[in-house]
């Protein structure tokens, strides 16, 4: 069985230098660590600090697809329902059929 190279992967390898690839990988794992830290703060009820951590993780270009949902949870706990609804809208832009985000969005606006 012959294995063919994936053209997209080859293009990506050619487009990125080793230094650039290393920088992107490092940024990805740093953002993931920030998300984990934010989740711990969220679970501990430290909503202001958690929101800041989630904002930094999102600003670094990495993080999780669930980042807007985590940030929305912080905003809801702080009583900022309108901003939380905006975060749920971001989730629905990525996945319009995300039923939990649609329901939470409606409750945030209610």
C-alpha cells in the first residue's frame, strides 16, 4: 500500500520556517494552559480573574473553541447578561446548531 503525502500538509511545511512553527506551537500550548487556569478560577468562583485569563487566552490567537462559552459563564456570574449573550452569539457563529448556546443566549437576553 502506497502512502501519498497530504498536499495541504506539504504546503504548510513549506510556508512555515522551523522557528515560526516552534513559535506557533509554543503559543498554542501557552493559550491552552491559560484556558485550564481560567477554568480553575471559574470553578473557584473567581469570575473577574477568570474573565481576564480567558480574554488573554483569546487575544493570543489560541485557546479553545469553548472559550466564548467560558467567558460567557464569567459574565453571567458578574451580572453582565448582555455581554454574555454576545459571547454565546460567537459560539453560534461557529456552530449555528449548538443548541446549548442558543438556549443560554436566550436566557441571557431574557
